[in-house]
C-alpha cells in the first residue's frame, strides 16, 4: 500500500562511539555535496562540504568521504556525543545553485 | 553574525486565508531559496532567486503560491488562498552566488492551515 510518510533510516549508537551515516546520490554530474544536521524545531545546519575533485575532507570530529564510482557519500562522526542526536541530510548540487536533498537519517546517541 | 531570519515562527490560520511568510537573508548573500518540508515529501525546493531575480520556480506547487524579492535583504512567500495540504514547515536559505558554497537555513515557519 501507499506509505503514510517518509520512514527515516535510523542509526543508534553509544556515546563515545564513532558514527557513520551513508548516502547514495543520484546524479553522476553533481560536483558539490553537503552534509546538514537538523535538530528538532530548527533549520538544517551546515556541517561539512566536499567538491567532486576530492574524495575525503575532514572537519572537527567529522569526516566526509566521497566515492564517485558508486555515487556514495558518507559522514563519519568521531566520539559521538548526545548533542549529535539529530537528523542528518546529504545534499548534492544538481544544477546551478540547486540542491537536491536525501531523505535523511535519524541519529540517536545513547548515554 | 545574524543568520537567516524568518518570520513568523509559527502560523495557524483557517483555509482560504492569505498567508505571507517572510525572510531576511544573510547580509552579502545574493542567492535566496524557499523550501518546504513535510513528512511525506521531505525537503523540497520551491523557488530560488539570484540577485533578486527568480531563476527556478519549477517547485512552486500551484498558482496559489507566489514569491517575491523586492530587494537584497527581504523576500516573501505568499499562499492565497491557503489549503490544509499547505501545512508544512517552510524554510528560507541563502548563499553566495557561487554554486559551490553551502546554503544557510533559517529556523523555518511552521504553518498549519485548519
């Protein structure tokens, strides 16, 4: 039957563990990718981005990996904290300034 | 620095009423985006502007929706007449015109049409 709504993939981790959130993107011509974090009642917050001429980029506690061969993007969060609990979205630049967002992954960090 | 500012944060109104959502982008950003987020469809781009000019409005659902950007520091999204299916969270985002720069989002307007 028809789904009532989006069924977000979920990831549950223990505090202090590393988290890996995955994303498959659709357009092989996309040249720019972004990860956003969205907490309840707030707008998506920029975390980290990567251009297609790179395959890895690191930030503070976060790393983004890009595999263009299989059109796959991942976000790694080191030493996950309760404050990291949120929905995480990947986004790809499909044309001009237009971003296409993935469905999101709900990350829950257990104390 | 102030981020993207949206108002109101919440709006509850009866169907048939006109609804106006407002957005102030980050100073210096010349691209502005309106999105809608629902449980059914996720985050959808409605329209975006570069230098106050609408570039892509293919995501605007119907003629009941309109958006304007009279100057670089202000945009509105209007729904007239509103319908219950318009209930959603509406986000505004801004960025520099460089397509390889992130969009920065406001905290949205939660719209409920009764």
